[in-house]
């Protein structure tokens, strides 16, 4: 995932954290990342959402948003901001 600085729209609207950069937890196994998101009450945005399906199907304490790695970063920024503006939570964790 690109740096948080490459998501100006998201950063202007939400408290975006990159697991690798902001939380110093890059390379966490998916189950540990999911547990961290639950603990911090964060949403996970990831290129590999399918890896989280088995975890997400058993627990509704956090959510997963899968984005395509084929989308340009500015388009990811725009689409995620539009989606999250329509939601009520103001926290997001980016994998």
C-alpha cells in the first residue's frame, strides 16, 4: 500500500493509519492484523481482502474493504473517501 501522504482526500477526512508506517507492524500475519483492528476499533483496507474472509465471517467487530491493486492511487483515494463519507465511523486502518 502506498504512503498515507498519497491519500490526501482520505487523510483530510479520516484518521488513516498505515500498519507498516504508523503502527510499526508491517508484515503481521492476517489473523494478528485482524485482532489489532478489533482492539483498536479500526477498519482494514487491503489489496488482499480474500485472505480476511474466513476471519471476517466469524466476527463483526471490524470490517474489511478490499481495493484493487490495479487502480491508480488517486482513484483509490477518491473512491474510498466517497464510500467512507457515507459511513458513520471516522477511523480507518490501511494494510
